[in-house]
C-alpha cells in the first residue's frame, strides 16, 4: 500500500477567489484528497498545509517538511488538488517533480488538472501548465505592488504588525491606534534618553522593572509575529540596546506614517532591498502621536551628536575586528573616551553579549585598549628577541599550545551543537504527541535553529583556525621570513596587527584584577 503525502496550500490572494470556488479552501482541498486516497485504499502518511503562502515562495514551512520526508523515503506519492498548489515556480517544478521525485521514486498527482508523473502526456502538459502558473504569479505580483504603493501614498498602514506602542484599528486595518497599555513604556524610553540616560541604563531599567520586550509582548498577546534578529532571539524576552535604538529612531511615534523603506528584489526573490531614505513615503498626522514634536527633536539632536571614533574618514583601530570574548565568542565592542581637556584619547573593550544588557555573560569588565596593545607588543617583542638570539626559529611550542586550546574549544562546541539538535528533535516529538502547540513549537524551533546555526558557524571557524595553526607548525620558513622583516616594535599599528595577529581572546577578570589574554598569532 503506497504512503501518500497530501499537500494543501492557499495563498492570501487565493482567499478572495475561494468565495466563488469552494473547492479552493483548505478544508475542501483536504476532503477532496482524502476521498481520493480512500477510493484507492491508499495510506495517508501525513497532511501538510501552508495557509497564506504564495506558490512562488520557496520557504513554505510545511512544503519543506514534506520534501524532507520525501527525501528520507517516507513517502511514495505526493497528492495535490492541482500542480499550482504544489508550486507556481517553473524552477521548483523542474528540480523536484521532474528530477528529485524521479530519483527518489515518488509519484506526483494533481487531481483537478490530471497531472500525473506516471502518465506519458504529463511531460508535455507540465511545460504549458508551469509557464501559465508563473505568468499568473508575475501578473499578480505586479498588481499587488501597484496597489500597495497607492495605499502608502494615501496614508494607509499596510504592515502586518503594528509598531510597538500601537495597535491596528479594529474598525480599519489600515489605521493605527495607540496601545494605552504600553505607550507609557515608549514615552519612558524617550524621556530617559532625553534626560541623559544611555542605551544600557534604559535596558537595565526596563528589564529590572519586568517589562517584556516588544517581540515577547506580541507573543503574549497571541500575535504570529516572529523576530528573526540574532540579538533579539538570544535575549529570550528581555530588552536589548538594539531594540531601544530602533524605538528612538522610529518617526512613527510622532504620528508620521513612514513606509516603503524596503521591498522584495523580485516576485521570485524574497530578499529585501533597502530603499534610500529620501524615497521613503512619509505621511504626517496619519495617526495619533505618542511622542510630541519637541521630545522627538531633542532625541534626534542627541542621537546625531554622538560621532564615534573609527569612521571611514578616521584612522582604523589597530585591533578592530580582532578581539573576542573568550567566554561566549562574541566580539569585544570598542568604547572611546577622552580626558577632560579632550587632548588624550582612550578606549576600552567590552564583551558585546554583556554590553547589550540582555544576556548574562560572565565576562563583564572592560579592558583598556592601551593596556592590551602594550601586552601584545611586549609578547611580540619577546618572540622577536628570542628569534634574534637563536640559531633556529623556536615557535613550535607557541603553536602547539594554541592548537590544544583550539581543539578543546572545538570539542566543546560540537558537544553543544549535538545537545541543540537533540533538544530540537525532542521538541518535535512533543509536538507530534500533542504536548507542544504548533505556535510554541514554531517559536522555540526558531530560537534553537538560530542557536544551531551560530554554533555551526563557530565550529567551522574554529576548524579553519585549527587547520591554519597546523599549517604554521609545518611551515617554519614562512615564520622566519615574517619576523626577519622586524627587529623591535615601539607602537602597534594596523599593518603590524594584520601581519602578525589572527585574533585575540579576552577572558574574565580574576580576583586580583588580572585578565586572561590569548593571542593567536599568524606566525
């Protein structure tokens, strides 16, 4: 008995048509395809439903789950109402139905349009069907773009989710109304910033008061909103400095409707392309303001007054992009400050994870950039001096220690990656057993997926450094040629850092104030 995957899809555009064509609804698609299986005594393996997804969208969650089940041999037949429910993208049709499905031994059937890969006439018919489906999507996409542009220019809100502090008007989905429950939080953020508080102090205050972050607030209200931002996803319901910064830069709080900041590259490519600020569509007084004009003006004046050392027009820090936290692997962020007379410049480095105010990385203290530079210079000069005194280059021990440290870290990362995958599998089983709702599963799955991707990237990065370290141990002649160019260093500049330093790790501060500094040399 063949195992059948029933796939149903209904796009937002198709819903209007479903009123005139009852068979287009998800429920009727299911009923039709179930009856089709029962009439033939076929076993239904699973039913996959994507409601509200376009046929050109390649990121449909249930569609991709079905394809994974096909690839692992769990399915013999894929059954749809018609080929357009499966996909309207000719490339996807060719790659899957007419390539991978043949390789995996899977039969595709579209009931309404008589599509059947076991039929000799299907190979000819599919070309015309695929071309028509793609032309249909392209035409619909063009019409939607023109409609959305018109609505923006008329001052109608067209977003799926209201900005934090607002709700979509229940009487008019294109109008925003103030959310009185959290509007005071928005005002508090602006008032604290105008009064001189920084991002970190604001974040600490909000988290200490138990105020949930915007994404967590939406989730608690039953919204389907999912924040894919890396920092926010790791915050687990807490505020971060980037969230506060977005609020302080959002002109919507003045009552001005700002839209058209980005758009999809094409009807096929769903990546978003940023639009120049001058081309944004701005409609003043489109909704009630949360922030008055004076507060907004003072906020922007303070935001614009914070020029940072390190812009393109200024000298690049010698250690820029090379210093990491030894505890969490995140970069160490640079803070620049001056003496009272502004004649001497200093800078410190602090773990980015801790600095956001959301995560509790144990590496809390900052380290003076000047002290770190001196430490690096001292070690580098000691290596050069050792080389100048020795007949042969003696750097193998340095790299051997580095190699041991890298291998230890790689083992730890792999173990964490394995645990993350096991948690994801357990969650999926809980979902199948009814212990976890679809909404909670989607939320937790996104967080675990983000964690898994980050760990995979760090594993690949560490493996790369291990290979580079092994290569340096094998090739001492390259080390000799680099060091022979120098005899002594008085100051660390960008050229020296790029030549000698791969990256630097800063550990926690000990009880006596000393810091662990691990320098990974390019020697």
